[in-house]
C-alpha cells in the first residue's frame, strides 16, 4: 500500500541578496509503500536534503503535490503542518537531539505532551516503547549516562512514540562506530519487518545496500530508483520487537 507520494515536485529558492534562482528539485515523483526501507542518496547539492525537508513537512514545494496517508499536505498552513509532523512523521537525527536534562522516559513523553496525552498514558506508552527498543533498563537515565548507540535507540523510540506513518532518518549511523551502527540498522530492519516505512538519507553505500530500495538524486532530479533483494526477517530478541 502506498503510504506517501510526491507528484511532480519542484522547489526553487532565491539566493539571499540576489535574483539568482536555485532549482533544488525539478519534477520529482516518487511513491513510498508501507513496510519498505528506502535510502535517499546523492552528492551535496543533489536535492536530497530539500526532499527530506518536504517529506518531513518542514517546508513546502514551489509546485506539485505531497500526499501523506490520505491528505495532500503540499500547501497546508503552518499550524496544520505542525500537527502533521507531530502525528504522522517520526524524525531520527545523526546527533540524536535528546534533551540533556530529561531522562529517556521523559524525552519520549515530550511529543505526547504536545499532543495533549494525559500524564499516566504518556508514561505507560513511553515505558512500552523504551522496552521495544531495548532500553527498559536505562529508561531513567539521562542522555549523558548513555552510550552513543543507546542515545540513538532513545531517539528512535521517540520517533515511534506517536506511531507515525513514516520515519525519516538523517545519517542515523553517522556518529556511531561500525558495531553500534550495525545494531541500529538491525533495529531498523525489525521495524521495517513490522510494517514501518523508513526513509534514510545516507552517504554510506553499506547502509543503502541494506535498504529495500535506493533512490539516487542528481541536480534535483531522480537519477535512479533501484530495488535491492530484501533480506529475510532477522530473528529478534523480544525487547527489540515493535509493540
């Protein structure tokens, strides 16, 4: 099932202090299906960051459509886009972006607070998701007391807390050593096998090769859209399963 689509998307910027137009995206059309991991690749200036900003409802296209679930979000006003980001999109960043003063559970509860979820329900959901990513025994620790891999697991848990339609991950293993990065990619595999749609911006060919699909951009256009042979689901520990 198609979970998100961009249809003939264009994005044009004007350089500050000049009349020079930058054509960041030029007629991009892509469908994203449920339960699929997709790598978005390209050199600097290819348009991949612009595409991710549009997919994350952080920006709007100059023209074209972005259908997320059953809604055209292309030209929604800011308040509506904010609601969409909170309810339908999960973000995972290279630098984790956890709040240093809060515990893991408290970090997970932040998106739920802004959705108006009652405190008891927030805590119960945060505990379930922390367990799902293997952090039950670290749930009351602050980010400074966690390893890099544990911080990224916490960030992934936070992205899952509202059961979003899609996860957007920007170089999610970029600050991790190879062994820890492998563990995070295994977690993404499990989430994908449980039906999550995961879009990963990456420069790492090994990360791209792990995804079901690799979309390469160049000069704001789709250069290639290839499919990898999907790995068989990996047997997982109970705590790594998505609840």
